[in-house]
């Protein structure tokens, strides 16, 4: 709750004071530590990088450089780790450096200059984010602000849960002829065998495919309902059950990042709704994050066989002995090796390819299937999808200039979203902020993921505009 002595002051002063008190940020420290950590990592890249532990010291150096400023701010206020600028700055540690820190696998024989370039790109992108944090934030989009300003009580939240579930479940009910028994039977299938499995190039069914984005909000809404209800009543139990069912269907498709975003947003919402963040709440949040990582790892192990493996007598042997991400560091290094030496920069094609993604292919049959550079094709492999993070997306656009510009753009988004933190705690701001923060985190995987994960925000904006009462203007 914002103190009354602050509320009486002008909005801009409220924003500045409130964020500095509850969500401190140190961009100058972050910029300096990022630069130092990056150059240390580049300087100590060994000649032989083919052993699993070869790049561990480099990863530690740059990870510490990225983490110093967020950790320093968290020592003053732990809640500030949920500030979008900090989430974005810490994202490379998860998406790019975690494999190196775990010494998960031995890298291929890659050029030392390309590996150094990968560390440089991480530092360059992060420096752009910190510089954006030093600038005046962009004003919040009016549509986003309006979606966050709706007043929500327990009764309204429960009605919204029923609406979102009813819309989202159509994605899984329609292909089975609305047969509940058939739906739950295929819930145990592998990710490709279910009737609702998405095609590579969708047709008219793409419209139904997009309905599951409405289901992304259920865990967050259920969390908010439990907090606002303050007791375990029938509505809360029903909401938990619906959220469990929806999460199971979303998990069946095998998209680990989807589950991470859906459940991660619920955790962020829960933390933001706490009046005071004590040791107990912090432990609960950390344990919840660990459970999500465990669920995502388990999904990776069973997604090719489906949940039916739970009914098998013989236990499945785990394929991975580490927390597997996506080999993003390796793929980014390969991209830097290939572009622009063997493949030219794609310039605006990557951005256009991302922006036109929502246009159904039935209206544009010849819509591009790639941005002008396809890493699997360049490596001579087929039938796989390789991710090299959003840094790679910006790199294939315009090299180092593109990477730095991308950091500024993403940092600007994070700076704008952080302003939602000062909204009234009785409103829907925690929902909107949580979804935006996790969309930005998932969006570090690629530009396309930022667009796709933003659909959940659009789903909230649409439903809230459609059925929630409009705020009356005071003349």
C-alpha cells in the first residue's frame, strides 16, 4: 500500500519515490560491473574449449558482473528482484550461461574469437539494458494501463476464472468433438499424437490454437483469488482444480517455457500481493521456483512418451543429469561464427518476420517461414529447431550494433513495465505486471517468444475490456 503522504503528491513524484523505496535499482553499478565482468570473461577464454569445464571460469565472471547490481538492490529490498529491469538482466544467466555453470556438456571445436564474441554480445546487450534504465521511462500504453486499473474482488476474479477456462478449453475440446473422456485419454499421449497438436504451418485451425493463451492466466488469477478470499472456500478449490487441469493440458504439448511463464507469473503475483516480504515468504517463493524448474525438467524427460509413462511399471531412466536449457550458448557462438562471414546480415527481415507472426497463414499463404537465416539449415541438420536467444536475433540483424540496439529496446520495455509496480494493490496491476514480466523473461529466448507470450496479456486486455465495468471519470 502506498503511504498516504506520498499519494497526495503529483503522479511523477509518487512514481519516483515509491519505486526508489520499494524497488531500488543501481544502473550505474550494473553497467560498470557488467563491463568489468564481460572483459574478464573474454580475457580468460582458454585455447582449448572442448572440455565441459573449459568455460566455467568465464561464465562465473560474467554472471557475477550481471548479478552484482540486482543483488545489491535486493539486500536493501528483496522484492526488487522482481523489477523487470532486474529480471531482464538476470535472464542471460538462465538462458545462456547456466549450461556452462553446470559444466553440462563439452563444446564443439569452435573458434576462440567466436566464443569471446558470444561473451561480448551478452555484455553488450546487458549494457544496453542498463543504459535504458538510466533514461526517462516511456509512458505506459493507455490500453495496458486501463487493463491494470480494473478493481477486482474475489467474486469478480472467480467469474473471470470461469470465463478464461471456458474459452481456453475449447482448444483441446474441439478436436475431440467435445468428448471429455477422449480429451483426458489423449492427455497422456506424447506431444505430437494428441488431436490438438499444432501443425508446422497452420490453416484455419490456427484460430483455435490461439485460444490456449487464455488459459495462461488461470494460475495467476487463482493465486489472486486465494489471496483476496483469505480462506479455502469452494470457489478457491474450484479455481485450483481448473488451473491444475489447464496446466496439465498446456504441459502435454511439451512446451517447458509455457509452464515456466504460467507458473512463474503466479509466483510473481503472489509476492507482489504480500504486504511485507519476510523470510517465510522468501523461502516459499524460492521453493516454488525450484519446483517449477523440477517440473520443467521432468517435462523434458517424458514429453516424447507422454504422461502415460506414469502408469508404466518400469521407471524411465532420466536422459539428463543436469538442468537442461536449450544449448543457447553453443548455438549463439555458431551463429556468430557463420554471420556475416558465410551468411549476410538479414537487417529488417528478422523484425518483420516477428511482427507478421500473428497474421494467419490462411490470409497470407506465402508468409515467410524464416527471417532470412536458418541455423539448422546452415549447419546441415533437418527436423530440429535450434534457439540462439534474442541476442542472436539482433546479431543477425546488424551485428554488434544490432545487439546493443536490441538491449536498449528490451530495456525500454522493462523500464516502461516497471511503472505498473506503483498501481493500487486492489487493482489488476499484479496480474498485468506478472504476465508482462514473464513475457519479457521468456522473450529473451527469442523475439518471437516475446510476441507469443504477450498474447496472454492481450487475452487479459480483451476479456477485461469486454466484461469488466469501466472506470467512471470524475469531472
